[in-house]
């Protein structure tokens, strides 16, 4: 199976951009995540984590209680902005006009009435990266630099040629979204973000970190249980586990850099996938509850992390997060212990209608008007999480 993420090639495509284009990407808020050196993605660990996902509560169910990645986790681990305009708007069944105008490429789909995708090979070819593969004896950093050189030779270098510069940047952003930030199954790359990318001056205003969380939750809730990765930026959940569940799957090699994903070097095992999976499942099942780290960032500051500073007002909120047709509830009240609160018992029901409706085949949908309550909730800033529990004993009895 082809891996969802093409992280090294995306980073190579970014490094191949001329300096003025890289500056535009940084101004959009993507510089920090694109400057993380690609590292080993740990399929057994990701599988064990996604095994614990509960579609009703939209949280992970571990032996010691509910846990859920938060907007603070996204901001600190990836460096993406989690506040700002909701990543929402209109999606279409046919993106022919937008792909021709913005990418200079032809879309494809299941039939003539659904042209939502662009081909991976065609997009890679437009970036100068078609057919580029890491050689058997080639170290990953060497491969990334070699691929960056190929991309660099393809891009236009003239900042005055705004038409070509914008087209190159649109192609890069679609590749970045489709094969790193919002990955999905399949070979094609979805065009659903083109409406937002049409005006490049507005791209930096959106809460792309919140969109990553929405996409991750949606993918976890629609999986078959046999996946060995997760939609979106797979290393996010991997690094998230390093902070909350120290299972010994990585080494912190630089405790000073940000975002936090840059600090870790995963350990690579020669054991089989099945063996690692079995061992990890037993380790999680028997993991001492006292070793769970509920507030890993309690002593962390926010120096040189503007994405943390700007998003801080949302870190303690229950809120709906948006990624166009993926609209998901972030229920921090079910993991109040990560906020330094005692956990009380809360009966939960699955959010009715959201999952089914957001994955329909409607031709043109404006998700702001389809789900106005959830859209308004984002702009109100959600609801602050509080707890009147004096301890978590009652919750733990009910949970067990």
C-alpha cells in the first residue's frame, strides 16, 4: 500500500522554492511545520493509538480514562496556528475551472460530474519531482536535498512574474495539504482547498492547526480498524504520545527547539510489525496510571512560539473544529485532567448527523450555512471547560 504521507518530498518541494516563495509560505504560518526534519513514522505505535479511538465520545479510551489531543497539543507539536478564521467555505463536485486557473492541471473523478481530484503524478511532475525515489543506500537528509535541487530547477525564480509565481505556490500548497497536512487514502490529491487558496493573501488568516485536528478526528472516526497510519500529519499523534504516554519509542535529542516535534528521534526496531503491535498493546494495557503525564506542558513557556501565544485563549475550550466538510467536536471536558482539573462523569452521545452529512455527494455545499450552529460556535470561541469535582474517584468508578 502506498503511504498516505509523502513528507520528505513535501519538505524537498518547500526547500526547492526560491527564497521569496519560502518567505510567503512562512508568512502563511507553515514555516515551522515544514522546517521539522522528516523522521521515521512509527506504524505500530500509531495503530495502537488509533485502536483506542471511540467514535461516540470522539476521544481515546485508555485504561486510566478518556484522553484527547487538544489545540494546545497541535500548536506546540506542529507550530501551526490554531486560532483565526475557521477553515470552511464552499466545496464543489467539479473543480475543473479552479484547477485549470490556479494549477494549470486537469482534474479527474469517479465520473464526469465529479471532478474533485488531481493526479499525484501530474502534480509531482509540475513540481519537478515525478519519479524521484530514495536510493537504497541514500540517507534521508541526502535524498531530501537531492530532491530539493530537482524542484529548484523547475520553479520559476522571477519574483516579478507574479502569474507563474502564484501558480507554483498553488501547486506546492495543494501538494503540501494533500500529501502531508490533510492526507487521505488513495493516489489522487483532493482539490477541496482550492477555493480558500484562490486568494493567497488570506491563507495565513485561517486556523490550519484546528483544521488538522478536525481532519484527524474525522479520519479516526471513519477508519476500518485495519489502517497502519492516520489521516493528516501522522507524526502529530506519534509525538503526542511521547508527551502523555512515555512508552520508550523515541529519544529527546534537543530539548530546546520548537515546535516540539523537532525535539524527538524515534527508535527504529528490526522486529516485525506484528510483534511490535502485540508488545505495544500489552504495554498500553498494563501501563501504570501513575506514569501518565496529564499536563506535559505545565512548566513550558511560549518563548519564540507565536502560534502558542495567539491560540492560548482556545486551549481550555469545548469547541467545534472545522476542515471544510469535516466538522468535529473537541470535547476537552472529557479529558479535564489535562487542564489541571478533576474529572467528573459526563454521559456522552455521538454527534448526530455531522459525520453522515459532511461526507455526502452534494454538488455544491457551503458548510457555513449547512451547519450554522457549529460555525457560530467557532467564532464565539466555544465554551470554557470547568469542573466542580473535588477528585476523580467517582469518574474512575463509572469509567471502569
